[in-house]
C-alpha cells in the first residue's frame, strides 16, 4: 500500500491528518505524525487536549471525522494482533466476577480465538505476566478485592500476555502507589529493551525526562514531538499549556535549570 508523502510504511504508528470531533466539536485537529519504533513515548498536554482520544482513534475505538491511521503501513483492523491496550482504570468494571489470572488470560484470546478453551501454554504465559508485575501471589484473587495499584498491575499484565509489538497505555501511573509505579517503570524498560514501541498518556511533567525517550506535546493539535531532550522545553510547554501553565510553574522552573 502506498503511503502519503512524508510518511513511512515502516513506522509502528503513522497518523495522517487526523481530526476527531464529538457532537461536531473538534477534539483533535489535523494531527499528522509518525511514531518511532522501539521507543517509550509520552503523550503530554492539559486536560481536554485529546490525549486519550488520540490513542482511541488509533485503535478505532472512536470515529474519525477525517484522516487515517496506519499500523506498520496497514489499517488497524488488519494489524489488531500487533497492538495491546491498557485503558484508564476508571473505565473498567471492577465488580465483574473474575480473578486476576482470568483477566490476564484475556490477553491470549487474540492468539487462541474467542470461545475456545485456554491452552496450558496460554495459562502459563498469563501466570508469567502476573509474575513480571509482582502479582503472581494474587492470581486467584477476585479483581474487586484488589487495591487500585494492584488492579492496574493486573491490566498491565494482560497487555504483556498479548506479546504485542505496540503498547498503548492510558494514564497507567494515575493514582497508583510507589510500588506499582516502580513495577510499571520496570515493565516499560523491559519492553523497550526487547524493541517494543510504547505510547503512554502521561500527566506528571516531573517524570517525563526520567521515564521516556520521546514526547508528543498535544493540545488538540500537535504542538511539538520528538526526542525528550530536544522537545520537552519550557518554551514548548508554555505553547502547550497556555495560561494553565501557571499551575505547573514549579515543574517548568525545574526544566529551565537543566
């Protein structure tokens, strides 16, 4: 399939002139970028900037007003197995009667097919994923009985069990304890070391430099994107956050001192 000028068919995610609107009101406007392979990428911007909408539009979870998205040069529907998703914790029904291992095992259905029995090897992959996030001892615990941080780790394990090439994570660090944050950081580093591409909606400006290689600054439009050392500057943050940057002045001052 021919790619538009300026876009690469080898890019894990290539976004072409994407616009998304809710009730005719644009939420994302004319987003056009290629995401680099094998990097940890933060999507940063103020509330209402369209960060979650961006990753949902990539995965066809919300309709596009215009534009298109390609996954390694093909539409998402043809590359679904290459993509894993960790949603916001608040969007999940945690009262659903299932244990932690059952949630993680769902990540294997892309390989075995829905309504087919879980194979022994898939159950082992699910257990290994729980172990990687420090939750193996909670495999048979109902998800409603887990803490918020533990629930987040279970959903991270589900994504790991998919063994995908591209991972989308929507605010995985939001309202988690220090142990969970450390577990997530370790998993991110592990994914990068194996050549995976990870795109994370992230709200904490103070940890962007520490956790990520690449950043997309978004406020309905892409303000800037590229390596953190080049793009994550006080000037670009001011362009991204506008008047709301006064709430983030301490973080910006810290950046300015680097």
